[in-house]
C-alpha cells in the first residue's frame, strides 16, 4: 500500500478592486494567484452567488458587509479562506 504525499492546497486571495469598500453595482474583483497546489477554485460571495476560476468579479446589489469565501481544491483535498468587503450606497 502506497501512502499519498500530495500537498494540501493553500487558499489565498487578494481583492484587487473593492477595498476597503465598494459601491452598490460596482465590480469587486478577486484573484487567487497566491494560492498554491490548487487546480480549481470556488468563490462564494456571501449573498447567495458563486463563481469558479482563479479570478472572478461580482456586483453586489445591496449595501452591507459580505464575507467572500474561497475554496481551493487540488490533490483530492481542499482549503478555504475568507475576507470581508463592505458595500456602501
């Protein structure tokens, strides 16, 4: 029996547009280039919407504080991280 030596992915992302706050219907852009050992990405925007890919953008249609969650998957394993963004009117 062989043991697996595959690495668990490291989930990391930057918010490239929309920090420290963004307005309703402005793009919030995220990038997972700092993640390692991942081959797929799932973004959850905190308002019920989601996207895939190493980069994504989203428009919020309401004001509030939302948690953006990234799940990075690779080597049959996954890792998650999250950050908050504030949307103002």
